[in-house]
C-alpha cells in the first residue's frame, strides 16, 4: 500500500487539470473560437502600385511642354491642354481574403495640386467591371476619384491606370474604402496573384503551431508523471515499472 501512495504523490496537482481540459470540450471550444475569429477578420485587399513618368519638365528646356488632346484625330488645329509633368499611377488590386464581395467601392486621393486627366481600367473578363464613379477628362480634372469593382470575388484581379499632372513631384497617393477591409501593399516578388500568406495568415498559422506544440508537451509531461503499470488483484495495489513490486506473504 505504501507503493500506491508514493505513486500518487508523484503526480503534480496541475496534471489532472490539464488532462481534463485536453480530454474535455474546452480545447475544442478554443480551437473553434480561433478559427471563427480568423474567418471574421478584416478582409485583406492586396495592391501593387507603380508610378510611371510619361513626361517630365526638363530644367535645360524650361519652355518645353506636352500637349494633351482628346480623341484619335489629333491635328495641330485642335485645341489641347498643355502640361509640364504627366505621370500614370498603375494599380493592381487582388482579393486576398476568404470572402466574395459583390461590389467593392474604393477611392484614390492624388492630393493637391495633382489632377487626374484620364483613367483606363482592365478587368479579367466581361463578367467583371471596374467602374469609374467620378467622371474625369481633360476638361473635368479631379483630385479625388471613386471606383467600384463588380464583383470582387476571392482571387479576382483588376488593374487601374490613372493619368495625372503634378507640379514638382507626384507626391503620395492614398487609397480609402468604406468597407471593413485593409489594403496590403504587395512587393514586386509576390506577383499579380498577390499575397498568398499575408501577415494575418502568418499570425494565425503561428498560433496554431504554438497551440499544437503546447498540446504535445502537455501529453508528454502527463505521460512522464502518470503511474503506468498494472493492478495486482491479490493485493489491490499499483505495481509501477519504476519501483520494485511488493507482495504480501501468501498465508499458509
């Protein structure tokens, strides 16, 4: 009986608690909550931006300017719009989230005194539309532009080209949206398909791996500290492999 008491005292107090948590529904509830939180996170929208100079004023030729005209029939007699600096902001948008969006609205802010003079859009096919909600032209130049992607399903890619004028430098171009999403800038090495494992995905994967590591360590500790043996039905005591067996003398 002394052997059974010694084996029981070797088990730490927290071992039964951990075992009950692992064996019960608490751990499953934690996993379900983690997965639900991941699915309901703010959806990431990946984008890649390129600012390409079309025409830039040369200090050595201060009187040299570019003339912008509308239409294909460009002649010297037609009126146009002269500019000193002209660039195009090329955006590539990709839905990196786990939800389909029927209509995704967003805005592009060029910042004063920059002015957009034209926009060009590229959609995957005829069932996808990148709609310009702000009319823009040489005669109707704008600084703030609004657009809509219809639809913006998982993995969809759209391309937007904004031609704009500026004085000294293109400056900073900002994106905004009323949706519960966050814009994540993609590096050139990530390609058009976007960020397969964005920052939130990496954080979630790290949490899952950490949880699995803790789970394995808990099982290992319980295994080491639990009395593993057999019960002798004659003496009703635990015979542990770590201790010599003790038998009462058989009565004659």
